[in-house]
């Protein structure tokens, strides 16, 4: 028998569990199926929620960058006349601002998703059992694969958004430090 290639360790784990599980004919698994669908919908919504937050944060970061540029213009800052400390603060602040933008974009942009197993496999599973409830019990674990993957994607995107916020905070502190050091001179 040929070794099956899985897209991820998550898929391998859950499909192994699904293959090892044998439903009982006297048990009603319909609620398990409904719960598996609920969990997948919840996990998918988490990813969409974080991506929406990332888009809002990207708008905020770009507005902050525009406000910073406007402040420098209003103060009449001439980059070639700045002290080394002031120029250093502005330069490093710009780098942290760029890092914030990069991490915000990483949180916002679509990522590869692990989709639930296709309908042909569901049909084969249904044909393997006399009661549809048994097939639902067996097949419910296949949704766990996509659910866990989506949960991991949401967590990764949330971490990226958190890093973006931290980078923006450092950029703001450095920018304000540059202002206090004498951008207006």
C-alpha cells in the first residue's frame, strides 16, 4: 500500500484518528456532526475576524505615518540639518514603522487554508455504514483537521498583528524622541 502524502501534520493526525475510530451502531452521532460544523464555522470566523482587524490596523498605521510626515513638514524639518541623535531616532523609527506595516500585511493577506475533505470521500464513508449516524460519527473527525488548521492560522495572524502593534508603539516612541531632540531646529 502506498504511503499517503498529507499537506500538514495536522491533516495526518486527524485523518489517522478518523481512520482508527469505529462508530457504534446504537449511538446517535448527529449532534457530533452538528458540533463539528459549528467548530469549523467558529474557527473560520476567527480568521476572518483577525484579517478584518488587520485591515483596520493597516489603515491606522498608514494614517499614523501620514500624520508623522505632516508633523515633520509642519515643523519644517530639514533632514540634512538634523543632529545625529535626531536622525538616528527618525531612521530607526521609520524601520519600526516599516516592520509594523509588514507584519500587519502578513496578518491581513490571505494564507493557505486546509479545506474539509471532499464530497466523494463523504459518499464513500456513507456507503461504508448501514446507518447515516454511524457515517456522521466517523466523518465528523475529518472536519477537525480543517478546524485545527484554521485555529492555528487565526493564532498566527493574531500574533503577527500583536507584533505589528508593538513595532508601531516603538516607532511612535522613537518618533516622539526625535521631535523632543530637536527636529524643529
